[in-house]
C-alpha cells in the first residue's frame, strides 16, 4: 500500500521535462543527447497577426541540436549507425507571440513556421 505512491511519483519525475521529440525517420531516441550539442538560439521570422493583420519581424526561440563531430569512444556499432544517420536540427520553442502592434498587443499562435527544422552545415535546410 505504501510503495505505490512512491512508484508513481518516480515514474512521473522521469517523464516530466522530456522535450517534444520530432518523429522524423532516422532520428534516434536513445542516447540522443550524446550525439548533439544543445544550445538556444533566436531566429527572426516575419509573422502576421491574425487579429490586426499587421506583419512584423519576430524573434523566435529555438532549441538547436548540433551534431557532434565525433562519437564518444564507448560508442558501439549500433550507436555509430545511428550517429551516421543523425542530422543537426532545431526545435521551435515558442508557440505564441505577442503582437508588436501597440494598439493590438494580442497573443497569437505561430503558424507558417515549422516546429522542426533540419540543419545542414549550420544553415536551415528549408527556409520557409
Ligand atoms: Zn495584432
């Protein structure tokens, strides 16, 4: 009777702050962090507010995962195969923006900007 709440708590803690992962083919889920260097970045995007229809440039927050130059020495063949297929990518962190129009200032959902962008040589593979 007493062990059950503890077990539930432990399970919830482990799953808590896991970031949303893209479900693209070739991406790895196990030990993924060891293949990438993570950093935050901001990229400008031209967004149009659906409330007042005014366009402006907004800074969108991204989580950038740059593929490392090499694997840790303890990597096995399976890790190396996964690593070969891994690509640098970035995940969009912002879902909402606040309108820059001073007479509007409403929050709106970001649309027209992908949530996952793959990177090649540090540049977005797709830029719209
Ligand atoms: Zn607006």
